[in-house]
């Protein structure tokens, strides 16, 4: 009985990994912090992402919520022998909050983002691995060594589990 259940679970898992997925959840890590990532396709080549990042260094901590809308295009290359690789581009916004432990001063920030990404859908297990570049411009309140207007960028690695 255990073997039948294990075989059924394996077939069910493999069937999802070969198809274009709809929803995935996972972990993200990069220069601006680490946290949770949620991705849902609204059409076959269009998705939205929600990332929640947390960063703590020395006596400061930051939390950022990022919302992105992206367009996906498959990479068809005969040298790679795969169709599971895709690239994406899009844009969105972010809001964040930061504070210093040694100071009661805190800051809020809001900004616009661009996104350029690369994602590989793993065949044998329902996981994706991706990389994302995210240049942004933001407006900061408060002041602990941050200018009010700030241009920056983030590079992230994302691992996601495919839910369906």
C-alpha cells in the first residue's frame, strides 16, 4: 500500500512539473534582503509577483513589500535542448519601513521598480529557480544617512515551489 501511495504521489508531482504552472510560492534572497515570494500567472505569458523582504544589518532593520507585473517569453535554443527556460520583464512598485535599534528615528519609503528576470522550470520536481535584476527609484522619509530621493538596484535569487 505504501508503494502504491508513493508511486501515485510521484506521478502527481511529475505531471505538475511538466506543465506551465499557475501559482508558485518560495524564498527570495538578494542585496535588499531575504523573504517570501508569491507568483501567479494571470494569462499564459503574464504574471504578478508579491515579494516580502526583511533585512537586518548592524543596528538597522528594514522590511519591504514589492509588487511586480511581468511579461514572460520562452527561450527556444537548440543548443540548450530545453523549453523550460524563460526570461521576463516588467515593472511595479514597492513600499518599505526601516528603523534603527540605537535611535528612535524611523523611515518610510515608496518607489517604482523595473524588473528583468530569468527562470528555469525543473523537469523532475515541481520547483523553479530564477534570478532577477530590479533597478528602482524611491523617495525616503526620515534621515539616517539616506538621501530623500534614491536610485538603486537589487539582484536576487528566487526558489519557488509550484502549487498548481
